[in-house]
């Protein structure tokens, strides 16, 4: 998906693809959940999804499930979806709206939207029982540019520290003000890392995405983040084209307050471990990637537009959504083929090309955090 050019010398000597076991071994996936997905800040959704009191969505991270909601005091809270009585999962819906409370369907234990236990039927006979001792377990939560991030660690790195290189990097796009006008969910039969790695190179674009390569030639661009948890850069939009859409023209008012230079580029970044951020002049596209099994991933894709779009009838945001939905499906298909090939005992690591320096950088950071 994302398409970057970096000078060949940026590729470390001897850089190769990951060994087979990293894509097929359930023990490694368990380690990934433990060391990566439960210790890093994960993009879970957008603030605008919780516009009303009691509005909620849930996020699944391995065996954990988290409720993210807007409370009665207009705060955004996150709680493990686990009743404090017998451990029952309280909420089975992925999105919805609580009235004024959250009730466990098993024995009726009830919590307010701040997570406090306010109802526990027939518990008067339990010795020294006090409702205040049994709130829902909270999950650390942070908001950045309108995105909501969760951290399942008991002692997470402060978000401001972890995201320091990005905190003000994209302020010209004014992402917090953008509004979702399109959303697709995908189930893809491949390892989650293949999604991230595919996003981080355009070596495949002439073969898989000829329409995309026509708008943003894969030899045009530069990486500006090429080490650590944040990787990516920009690609130039070809002359005669304005944006990545079916028509090649803008499909919505320009976002934010972009410079002339940024109006002629598309920026792509992977944000470790599960966010892919694509910044276009007239919209922002976001993927969140969630492992399900060694060979299965869930992907959520959102398209965000300027609030000014609602006042214009002459624009067609579907031109971007349709273009990328087709492109996504092309990517998912080739990632699934990659998974099938890697599962063969004849697969072995091979050298990366100079067009794949970001993949080597991702692998290096991934292995440093996995701590096998």
C-alpha cells in the first residue's frame, strides 16, 4: 500500500526477510500479544465514534476485550470487559450506547459509566462486602489528533513520551476536526506483519496496483522516518493528477491548512504496532490491524474528510473510498498468497531490495521488542 523510495545505501548489508516461524508459530503469536500488543499504545478508534453519553465501542486484543465509552461526566473511559463478580464478559456488542449504566447479563451486577459498581443483587450476606472495592478494571487511554489509544500494560510508558516524535508532526492536517465518511472492515487470511510490511513498500505497485502507480509513481518520494516505531515518508503526486481517487482529481475540500508542497504529496506512516496513517491533500485514510491467528488478521479502514465537505454537493468522496477499497482488496489478496507461500517448508529468508528498506527497519524494531 504505502510506497516509498529510499536510497539503496539505507538498506543494511545482509538484510533479509524474517524466518518462516515468525508467520506460522502460535507460540510466537502469543509472545507478540504479550510483548507488543499488551505493552504498546494501540490505536483503537476515533473520538467522534463516542459523540453521545453512553456511546461505546469494544476492542479485542488477543484474549482481552476492552470497552471504550463516553461517561456521564463527558470523559472518555476504557475498561476491561470483565465483570468483577464471576468474570463474565459484560458487553457482547462491538458498538452501541449504554443508557446510564452497564449491567452484567449473568447476575445483574451493575456499573455506572465511570466504572463504579452501583448494584450487586443479594450480596448483603457476603462478609465485609463493599461495592466500592469492585469497580471495573480501567485501561490507560490517550487521545491524539482525534484518535483514541489504549495500553494494556500495568505500567505503560507515558503516551507523550512514546509519541513525542509525532505529537505535532501532522498538525497542518487538523486531523482532530476531520469527520468519517467511509469505513470498511476486512478479514484477511494472513499474518498481521504481512499487512504492515506490504504497506511499507511499493516494489509491488507496478504489478499489483497499476492504477495507483500511475497517480503516484513508485520511484518518486522520500522516507523521513526510517528507524524505530514510526516509519514512512511521502510520495509525489504525478503531474496532471490532484489526488488518489478514481478520477485523479480532488474528491473533497482540502483538509487542514496545507502548504502548496503538501498539496502535491501523499504521506504514509506505519505507527507500531497496529496503525497505518495515510495523509492525502483532500482526505486521511487510517488502517488499524489486529492479529486474530497466525494466519488471520482483522483490519479496519476509515476515510476522514474535512467538515466542509457537508456543505458541498460537487465533491465525490466515494471516488477515494472506492479506489482504496479496490486497492485494499488487491493488497489483501497478495498478502494471502504470501502467507500460503511462507507456510511451505521450502520458504527461506531472502534479501530485501533497496526499495524495501522500511521492511528491514520494521523487522529490526519488531525483533528488538519481541525479546525471543
